[in-house]
């Protein structure tokens, strides 16, 4: 399957189809047809037979200094930073992202995410997941000890939508 991200700073109206529309100002996500008057982000999904897959849209908020310890997810996705800044360490390749910037994480690709030390940080993401992950937490820490550490990041799941 293919996943692409498109920015719409002045709003957008979409037809039914396999896409996710995120209204930045209202902090709302929609699958398929939507109308957004202000800034919006649209993820388009295409390609192979989508049977057995779901699309998840969620938002992750970090307080200053928040860390998502080295982890993976069972599906690929594109994240787009809403505010703050974040450093993504993917097997020693480190990138910093600021507001409006986006990055891709592959399925089972290990990353360490470190949010800004001085300001809150949040990103919204769309992931393509095998259907068995519907409604389940997808983060898997590489070091089992990290499972026991306090988590400062807070996810808000907008929806899981079957792609059949």
C-alpha cells in the first residue's frame, strides 16, 4: 500500500475514499469525505488490496523533556509535527523536526523519540496496521525494562478504520 501526506493551509473538501483528513484548528480527524475551513492535513492511501488492514489516526502529546524510549510499531506511518520540536534517533541516524515537518517510520523500525526540553510537543500520525491491531496499543519497547518506566507521552486515538 501507499501512504502520502498533503498540506492544505487554506482548507480542503474531500470526496469519499481512502484518506484521512485532520483539521488542525479543531483537532479532529475524519476518514473519507470531509470539509475543513482552516489548515488541514490529508493522508492519501492507495495501492494494493487493502483487505486485512486498518488505518489508525492518532495524536501524541509530550510535555517538555518527554521521551518515547526505543520502540517499534507493527505498521508503517507518516507523522507530522504540530508544535514543539522532536528528535528522532533511528538506529543512530538522528533527525530533528520542527512544526509543520513530517517523517516516515516503517513497520518494526526502531526509533527513540525525544521531545523538546523547553516546550510541549505534539504530532499527529496515520499508520497502516494489520487488522489484528484494531483497538490495541501498538508501541513495543525494545528494552523490556522500558515498559516499566513512567511514560510522559499521551496518545489520543481518533479512530481505527478497516480498509476493506
